[in-house]
């Protein structure tokens, strides 16, 4: 019975964990923003990546739900900037084996190391910039990572889930 209660508590706590974090400028007048546009790329490739297209599609969907109109970058109140920040993670897998002998204060042991590999991941960062002041007024960061081993369907589902969770917190209350 005790284990059942512990498992239920852990399940509830993990369900409450947020997949995004947001920050915002407390002095920004979010009610005054009417239009938005994607920020022009500065010094990057002129091609839109596969993940970039997925992110832009998700952001466009969410901004429409916020009743903001898309406009040209020169006339928009807000500029939307996004990037996928690279991160590398070490993953271990398999079993380790060990053997040891000892008595009193003396002992001896040997073990095998686990298999370790490096995995590239990326976290999505979305920033809304006030075009007139050129200052970031809102920022969303994913706590879930895109993984190079994910299928296109899984990547699309994760991007949609993360962007939706970010814009649930816009405008800040």
C-alpha cells in the first residue's frame, strides 16, 4: 500500500512539471501590441531548416490565437526571434559488472565501465522583441530537447507541444 501511495505522488508531481519556462519585462505594455513579424535573420544562412519551418508554423498558429496580426518586419510592433540552442549530453547504457573482496579496513574491487556515447540535443528559445525599443519583452525556453534520433513526426509533435505550452503563458498575467 505504501508503494502505491508513493507511486501516485510521484506521478502527480511529474504531471505538474512544466516543459517550458518563461520570463518577461514587467514594464512592457503587452496590451498595446497589435502586430508581429519574424525578425530578419542576421548573418545566418538564407535557407529555412526543417525544424525552422516547424517552429515558424507553430508560432504562426499560436500568434493567430493571441489575436495578433502578422505584418511586415518594418511595421510590426513585435519581432519574433527563435533559435535552437545546441547542447551535448552523455548517455550511458548497458550493465556494469563488478567484483570485490574485503575484510576489516582493507578491500579490493574491480568493475567494468558502462558504454557511454555523446548525443546532440537542442532546446528551443523564442523571444518577442519590442521593435521600437529593440528590447526583448518576453522569452520562452523549452525544458524538453530535440534529439537527433527523433523521427520527423516526433520532432513536429515536440515542437508543437513546446510552442503551445510557451504561448499559454503569453501575455503574462
